[in-house]
C-alpha cells in the first residue's frame, strides 16, 4: 500500500518537509482556492504538482474535486458545472494525476458536533454527539418536522442539552456543524442552510441516487478516455442528517453505484471511519467484495454508541477491525500483481489524528489534521502493514 498524507496546500500548518519526515511518499491534496464548480486550470495543477515533487513526494490522489450543489440537484447551472468537471478530469490526467476522490453529500460535508473532545489522556478527538446535533436541528435551526426524525429518548436528551447551552456554546455548536470544515464546499448561515435542506429533502433518496448515477454516466466516459479513476467517499456520518437523503452510506449503496456504471473508472474510497460509524457495515467483507474497484483508503477508527454518537479513537483501538481490513486490502493488492494489473498500489492515509502534545491550543490547525496525531497513526498502520506483509507467502 502507498502511504499518503492529506495536505491543505501552502497555507497548511504541516509542511511538505514534515510529511516526508513522517515517512509518507504520497500527498493527497486539492486546489481549495478554486471555487466549487469552476474548472481547474492545467497550469494551476502543474504548479501544485511541481511544488509537491520538489519536496521529493508524489501527488497521489486528488481529494477532492468538489461537486457543485447544482450538479447534485440537476438544477440551475449544472450543465456548465458538468462541463467544468470534465475539464478538470482531463487536466488532472494530463498532469499525471489519475485518482480523484469526491463525495455526493448534500448540504453539509463531514460533520461533527465537537472538534475538541477531550480524551482521558488529555489529547483531543473529533466527536459526533447525537443529542447535541438534535438540539441544534430541533431547537436552534428549528427545522420543520425535525423532532419526528429522532427517537423520544434522543428528543428528551436534546431538549435537556439545549437548555444547558450557554449563548457561547450555542454559537460554537452551530459553527461546528454548518460553518464548513477542511475539504468542504463552503459554509452557510442559518437561513441559507434551511433553504438548501428543503431543496434536497424534496429530492428524497431515490431522486438523489438517480442524480448521482446521472453524474457518473456523464463524467465516467471522460475518465475512461484519459485513464483517470473516480473514487467516491461515503457519507460522513453514514446516516441522515437534517432529514437529508443519504445514498453512499452502506454496502448496498456501494454495490448499487458500482453496478449502475460498471466501469473500472467508477470506483470507491473506502473510508473506514465513515462506513464504520454504522455497526451493520462489515468493513472487511466490503474490502473483499469491492476490492477490484477500491482505489483509495482512509484508515480511521471510531468508538460507536447506541444512539448513533461516536468519537474518533486511536487508529488501532476502536470498533473497526483495522487489522482485518488491511489484511483484506493486501490480499487485493496480491491479486492485482498476480493478474498483471497496471493499477498502482492502493493509496492509504491515516485520517483524523488526535490533537496532542504542544499542538493542543495552537491556532490554525485544521480539526483532525494535526501533525503528531496523524504521524502516530501512520506509524501504527505502517507496523500493521509491515507485519502482515511479512507473514504472507513470498
């Protein structure tokens, strides 16, 4: 497997030199400065690629080329945005960057309610707390019909949580949920998010799924033409938020997507932390079933709670079988080599490391993307990969 590291560009608090020192050889990045829906110019791609290569690294995966909401709803200016997306695929491939991660989440990107959850050892993790989210949805956003989307127990916990929120805590909770996170597609104010939610709820799951398949039917031929591979990131969390449709949350969702557009250019990002936030997703089985179409992997662990809450745990200490998952992925790489596949090694990255040490309290660090926590996770994962590889027949 190829060890990679997410980098948010020249303004990232983690430098390319630090990435190389951590032992990664590949960089996962995006041109975040380009507005969502606009085409990525070839010159901009080449400049970013040259910067990465000057540090002795490779631009291994694009994460992400974000989709404009017009594409997801097939409304407004979506035809122009589709043309721009196809142009970005062509330009990336011309620059030698072939693996493109994207997502089809409506309105909000990956969502947490607490970006500074204190663990027993005083390091910080990301957390999704169902009572907090429901408190925001029902009592602060006041989405029509929101209460009906939660169990009576969650409703009661949400009401108690809302009553306990100080004005400052209420502002912080809203910021965490809707103000945009690293790699997201922007932010909303309260009125803006209400309008966006209503538009997507009207689509429903089947309408959203149909729009995803239509998008793929219109861009996968371009990817095939230039040798690119699109790998969709699952919903995070993998269940409905704000009553919104979710269409990339389960093994059945992934199966339907791959069958709808049966092309090697239509692939998956297997994010262990996203799929694994549902106890009914068997990550090892998914890796074995979908292995030929898995091009990118996020290795991240979580601790699940009965009401749907979870926090991001140590990479090797959580509810996900990371060792079994890595073993299944190594089996897939062995199969590819045996069959003479020209695919590169599966790119993996440690995801959402804990904030620890002297980085705690430091400003400017993207939540989940500190240096020490991810370096620790990468070292642990490297040990697993090395050990499992040594145990395999030569």
